[in-house]
C-alpha cells in the first residue's frame, strides 16, 4: 500500500493549520466593552438569524441522555469505546491510502494532486517560517510577496486535491473507502473553522454516499450549499436532519428562510451581471492571513463607498484588528479603539433604505449603523468607519445595514481569521489573544471624481 503522507493527509489539521492559524503580523487592542456588536445590528456572540431568548449560534442539537442503570451505562461506554477503537484502527490503516498497483486514470490523478499538495505545503511552510518570528524586524525584500504567493498556491493545491479525492472516491466508494474517510474528516474540520469555500463538489459526493452522510457531514454540507448558492443542496442536507430532530437552532432558522434567501440570491446574480458593465471601484485589503480584493457598489450605496474609499486613501484601516470574528456569522474591523466602540470621528448617511439596496451573502461588505445620542441633533442613524464581512446570508440585517461591496478574489482568506470577541472586556485582558489585522488597504481603481464624504455627524479630520 502507498499513502498520502500522514502529516499532510490531514490537510489543515497538521502543519498548514498551524501556519495559517498563526498571524505573521498582529496587534493587541486597548480595553473597552459594549454590550452589543458595534452598530447594535448583531448582539455580540449571537447570530442575527436566531430568534428567541437564550438562542446562540451553535451546531446541530445534541439529544439529551436517556435514563440508564449503572450497568447499562457502563455497557454503553464500553460499546462506544470499542466502536471508537475500530474506527481509529480503520483510519490509521486506510486513511487516504490506495494500492500502488492501481493505475486507473483517477488514481493517477489523485497521486499527482497529492504530490502537488505536499510540495505546496512544504514551500508555504518555508516561506512562513522565514517571516513569522520577525515581527519587530525589517522583513527581507520580497519575503511577504513570496509568502502570499505560496499561500495562494497552497490553497489552490488543496482545492485540486479535494476534487481529485472526491472523484476517486465517487468512482468506487467501497474500494476507496479510506479516501472517503479522509475527505469526510477534512469537511468536518473545515466546517468547524468556517473554511468551506470551494467545497461544493466534494461535499455532494459525501452526501450522495449514504455510508458517510452522518450528522456532522450533513450539517457542514448544508453550510457549503448556503455559501455557494446551491439552496436545493441545503434543503437536501438539512431536511434529513430536521426529519430526525437533529437540526440545530441556527440551521433550522436558516432552513425556514431558505426560499426567501434563494429569491434574494437570484436577484443578486442579476445585479452582478450588471456590475460587469460598470466601472466599479476596487480595493485590495492585505491582512495577516492573506489578501483579498473587493468590488464596491458605488451606484447602489454611493455615500458609503465614497466614505470607504476616502478612509482607505487616508490610510485609516492600516493595522486595524478584526476585533470580532464569529464562525458562520461575520468578521468586523475598522474600529479606532479595537473594541467595537471607536470610530473615525464622524458618520455619514446610512443607505440601507435606498431602493438599490443589496442583500448579504458570503463575502459581502457592509457598515453597521450607529445611532446618535446627542439630543441637540435629534435621532440620526449613520454609518462610520467600521465594516464587516458577512460569512453567510443575513436576511435580518438586509434592511438595516448597507451592503456596499463584495469580495471578488481571495474569499478563502476570510475563513482563516482567528475567532475572537474583543467587545468582551475579559477577552481583552487576555494578553494571549492576538486578533488578525488589516495590514493595509489600497485602492486599485476608482471613478474619475473626488471621494470625500459628507458627514452628518462629527467632522472630517484636518
């Protein structure tokens, strides 16, 4: 037997996970703590998709334990341990393995993808090590560019490997059971860390193979369909769990809204076709986990885009932390204090009520709305410097916070951000918590006019 080497076979479970989960640049945030997520649009640590007191964004529900006698409980524990031992024995002896004599086209393609992935991980790890311990020193010329190049290559190689594994496993699930087991574990790991971009093909293979379509696979497969816009696949995965009463509260809420989300997505696709003929501004955002490029919807949220480009060109977002990152929810940055209570000193008109309003989907950029508390100015809603990146469709805040752009390249980067909540005072006291940050942002293109916002509260810095 030949195998995909054990350290690499675990995908991000091994060396790549360590490298990607440790920022190359970081920034601690000063203390201060609001009770809700900035802009009061989403309570901190709670999904906006949930309703009802005490609901939190967790995975599938866990059935309560039945009443057992001590003897029955002991027998159950022994049976569980035996099953676990057998599963681990199967994993260690077959995990990702195929026979060296197997020269079928799919097996050859799988080996080739495995070799490329091993090489990409090795190259990325070397590039990462060269800079991860040089936070206070000048980096060698070109080292960061090399790091980014190897990061992109590693992500591309991982996608190709997953696809090759899925095609091989689908060709004969019994013969290639070890490859399927590896694919299943990769899906579950990436699902827990919200790294499910580009998973749709392999996820469908796992769901269609009934022997592997267990609760964990179905939960994560549903999220894959949700972020990729395949809403029938969401129904297929989560309706099965709903029927067996194993669907968690957040997933159940999303499933109940899935037809409305699908309608919004179809409208969004038409808007994106229209965007192709527009000269929409673009901004590159460099972060401690890689770069991504965003397209800005200037015709749909003109003042918000005007404000964002102005702040980018002023260098405002340099070294701003992603102070609130929640899996299957959002990542937020742009706070002057790093705790969710800071701003650039002014606010602009909120635009979520415009007829051109766009909906939230994975990779959407939006600015949370704040409310003025100065009686002399009356009740004024405004957007400021903070913005967030949606991880999922967020129907409850479509009518509150203006979506002003979306990621068009590098969307896999957002799944690498470290989950943090620096709106919580106790978390800020923990010196070991180092959030990912925006290193810098730069305008790649814009329209031929000045970008200078018109504050409705506060004033522009001199």
